[in-house]
């Protein structure tokens, strides 16, 4: 769970400096905090994105959660060459692990067929319905770092200043990590709320540490006992046997003979134990 | 597979097991226990526990903050025991850094803006090296730490 999302954002986005009309449009859009989607009647993004994004996306399943939905902007100009499309494609491929590309392909396919105001409405609706819309915002914030013109897609009624953006990013990361922990720690449910989850995690870690201590005490006791009975290498033999037994068990389990095979193996190994 | 008795020879579990076994045999070879006095037993218990922690930390090396913190703790403790002066000399910079960061954290109450400060502090005490982490990294390290603890417990060395 390293943050290589930060690394991926340092990639340049050369295709964003397309034309001056685009810039004016984006400036207008930035003034308007509500969602927008530019018309892409000239572009056939849908043919490119399914090819490039979806397989790289699905191969890199990750809990990164950063999105790039606002990344795509579609140009009105039909004179824009195909070159930006290709660089867009490569940019997409570089920025892997973005789950929101599904939304992108959806939105781009939706865009190409409708006019501009309708598109913006559906865009807003789609953004608000996806329940991950706020991540789109945070993603744009990261992408503003390369100082290209990036479209900021804010949810309705959400602040767009840098502090709250950073806060949102942080909270998103923390939620993601808590979700991972929830899978690991038994008895942890998202419905319990974060404070309770943290309490559960604390209890679990404490119990694991206590178990480790207790078992090392058991090892000490075993070794003292064996020492006492002056079987000096009995401990190693015992440990080695246990290790072999455990490995046998695992091998059998892997081969699929869990129930009876494991038990049979145990019996056989114990009968020919050297002690 | 040419060796059916081993899982992945480079997995965390096998690394830990081999190291821990080696440490245990060393401990047993060192000191055939003469008396069964409680202090002796306790000393051996401490040694075994330290061996478990050490082999775990060495299996993870410096990839994780908690393993680095644990290794540093173990090293400073062993230096201090051997030679009080050398401990002060070598561990000084590290100690200064750790002290400074922990002081900063205790004085600036880590209000991460998410509102789980008490639980987060408790978690920080549990996970080695947790005092110097922000909440995000702390959760990360906790997950890895839990994974390593369970590896320890379920390793083939009669521990699980």
C-alpha cells in the first residue's frame, strides 16, 4: 500500500495544452464550481479508452482509489489532431490503477451522442450518483501540480479550496487503509464506525502480542524441561519434527487431501518419531 | 517442485522460521541450564522472546518503519548492556532523533483532524515505532505488523 499514486502524478500531461479555445473554456469552467463535461463530438474517445484503459486498469487492481475522472476533457474542435489522443492513451496507461476509468468510458460514450447542455446535466447526475465523485475532485487537485490546464470537477456544494481538497485526499487514504485492516482483523465491521474499528484493531494486536509472549514462555518451559532431563538435543529434534510435520501438512493441504490425509500423515509421522 | 517440504523459500514465514530456529539452537547451546531458579528461567525466557522479535525484524529488514524501529530498539538495548559508554556514543544520533520526534509528537498532540486521537495514540504505543507516524502510515504499518505477528504464531515452530 505504498503511495505510488504520488509518483504517478508527477508524469507530465503533454496533451493538455491543446488550443487556446480550450483554455478559455477551462477557465470558464473553473469559475463555475459545478460539474461540467465538454462535448466531444469530434472525438472518438470511446474507441480508444476501452482498448487502452480497461485492460491496464483491470490488471492492476489496487486499493489506490485515486481517480482521474476529471482528467478527460473532450474538445469541441474537430481540427485537433489525433496526436493528443495517442498521448492521452499513453498517459492513461502510465497512470494505472485508476478505478474511475470505467466512469470515464461511460461518460465519454455518453457524451459523444448528446449536445452540450444535456451532457453537462447527465455529467452532473452521473458524478453525483457515483458515490465516489469526491475522489474525482481530489484527483484533479493532484493533477494541477504539473501546471497544465486541468478541469476541476467539484461535486455540488463542496468546497474547492486546496485545504479541503487535501483533507479529502487524506481522509480517502485513511478510509482505504481502514478497509484493508477490516479484512484482516476478524470481528471488524464498517458499520461500527471508525472509533470502534480502531478499538477492535487495538484489542487484536494486543491479543496477538500476548499470544506471542505466552508461546515463547511455553518454548522456554519446554527447553528447560528438556534440559533438565539432560536430553540436550531433544529440543532441536522436537522442533525439527514439528517443522517437518507442519510442512507435510501444508503440502498435503495443497494437494487437496485435507481432512483424512492430514490426519493419516500425522499418525504416520508420530509413529516413527525417534523418541 | 524439487523440494516438496518447503513452501516458498523466500517467503516471510520460511525466513522467520529458519532464523528463529537458528537463534533457538544457539540459545540452547549457550547455556545448559544449571539451576531451575526463577531468575534463570526468566532470563532464558527474555532471550527467547528477544530472539523471536529479532528474527522477525530481520526477516523484514528495513522495509517497514516498525521493523526499523524494532531493530534500533534491540540494537540500542544490546549496546547499552554490553558497554554503557559505547551505547551512548553510537546510538546518540539515533536517540536524539527519536527523542526529538517523540517529544514533538507528545507536545503537539497529533490532532490529525480525523478525531480518533485516543485510539490512535494507543495503537501507536502497541506498534513499535508508532509514535513517529501519522495516522495514514500508522494504519499501514499496523496491517503489516499484524500479518507478521500471525506468521510468527503460525510458524512451524510449535508456536501455533
